[in-house]
C-alpha cells in the first residue's frame, strides 16, 4: 500500500465516523439493488434462457465487481495495466441496457430501472476515487496532473504535425504515451514545474518524429567513414633506413676488399630482349633513362627500348610514380 503522503490525508475522528456510515449504507443497499436487477433480468430472459436466465445477471454484476476490485487493488499498488481499467465497464453497460429494455418502452419503468442499475455501479466507481485520494499525497496528485497535461500537450503537437500520427508515429513514442511512462528528461522537467516541462515535451516529440531521418543520416555517415578508412588502410612502400656507421680510429681501420661494381641498367634494349619483359621490368630501364636524361618522351622510350605503345605508356607511368614516391633505386642501379 502506498504511504500516506501528507497529514492532510489522515482522517479526523468525525471524518472516520462519516466514512464508516458511508460504508455501512453501501453495504446495506447494494444487495437490495442487486436483487432488483437480478429479478428484472431473470424475468426478461426467462423465455429464451429458461431456468438458466439467472446466470446472466450474476455474470454481468459479479464480473464487473471482480474486475473492478482487482483493478482497484492493482491501482492501489500502482501496477494496474491499462486494459484492466476499461475491462469492467462493458459488463456495466450490458446490465444497464438489459434493465432499461425490461421496461418494454415504458418511460417511468425505464427511468426506474436505470436509477437502480446506476445506483449499484456508481458507488463502486466512486470508491476508486476515494482510494486514490487517501493513498496519494498532494505532491503525487500534482505530479499526476502535470503528467496528464504533458501527455495532452504531446498529443496536440503530434496532431498538428500529422493527423494520422497514431498509425505513423514511432512505436516507442506511442507506447510511452499509452503507458504514461515518459522519458526521464521529461519527468525531471515535470517535477520542476510547467515552465520546464513544455520545452522538454516539444524536444522529445520532435526528436521522436525525426528519428527515421536521423538514423538514415547516421548510417550514411558510418558507411562513408568505413569506405574512407578502408582506402586509407592501403599499405604504402616503406622507406629503407640506412643504419649510421660510427667511424673507427685510423689505427683500427682495416682495408676493405675491393667490390666489383654492379652493372648499370641498360638505357637501350634490343627488340628480342624487351619483347618478353613485363611493363614493371621495362620500368626499371625507363627509370634509368629518367635519371640519365631528366625526362624522356613516349616516342624515345619506344625507340630506345623497342617496345610497343601500350607497354611504353605503362612502363613510363610506373617509373614516374616511383620517382614521385621516392622509391628506393634497386641495388644494380645504385652501384
């Protein structure tokens, strides 16, 4: 049971006696009203139900009472689901319709049967308001009123944005409005007052409505980032580092054996030799020509190396890229 919020919820001695009198009257007249309704519906349905006609008033009134008291108990514990709040009322409507129809068109009889039926159900409905009044503090009631106002404001915004929002709004947003479990930022703003929760509600509804577009933009940005990172991850040629050599004293310097210099890359090739070379191998000779002459034309590459136009273009492109990227010259060309 929820704790008593403030001293204003506690009853004085006179109020306790008044509450006891109200409960006693309700317990006294409710069986009488039920007996009248039972006899009326039983007589009305006897031609079609026979001796089982009594089950109809028992089913309608008892189902209403059971569901209503169960909903009242769960509401007392603050756990009542939404569907259970409306479940008892179809039985009350059915009972009212049967009792009014039993007057067979007589206006006084219809009014009389309606009064008896309403007098049976209405005190039970008022009981929930009394329970809520004595189990909730003034602060709880203020928060509940502010929450209802915030939900109404959210529905007004949604209705202004789209008349079919009940079908098109995000599922989570509709669930929050139905269950009254609003986001933490909105509930915190509600606790601070009306001047705070209105902007919070507007920001919440706006963020929920643009959720599909926001997710699409995030996915597009993530795809672009993945593509760019993949293009940047292509390995580049690592430069060759030459270790530093510490000079030895003159007394310790030993004569080094003579090394025969490696032959340089040829600047000209014969057609028989260049015919079987791939463009990458021809590019070494083109690089040697670039180092020697500074720059060479496509026709000179074709004439000096005796290669076709396609192979000459490919080899010349490879050699120029290697020079721009600072590719290390092969050992046979560094001698």
